[in-house]
C-alpha cells in the first residue's frame, strides 16, 4: 500500500518543483521586459530637469495715478528693493 502512493506523490513533487522553476523564469522575463519599457519611456519622456521652467508673473503691487503723481502700493515687500533701485520695465499697451 505504501508503494501505491509513492508514485503519485513523486509525480506531484516533480510537478511542484517544475512549476517553481518555470515561475521564477517567467517572473525574471516579465521584470526584464518592464525594465526595458521603463528605460525606453525615460528616453522618450523628458524629465522635469530637462524642461525649462518659465518664470510666472506675480502680482506684487498696484500703480495708481492721482493728479500728476504716480503711487505704487506694494503687496510684497521683497519687490520694494527692486523698485527703489529702478529695476523694472514699463510696457505700453
């Protein structure tokens, strides 16, 4: 009776070992494919470092004309230094 069960358990054990090795091979293959696709994606997709960032406009104050004087109200005190040094551009519309 013990001999009758050795053959099926031996076949079952062999199948389990076979499936373990084939699964490892399959997982390595899939991982390699994903790594290749990721490297290809990095080549075709520009990163944040490669893209030049545009400087955004920021509202730092308002300019008012009262009579013959021009008044500037600042929201951000950091811009006060630049305005006092005269480092600004005037655009005509």
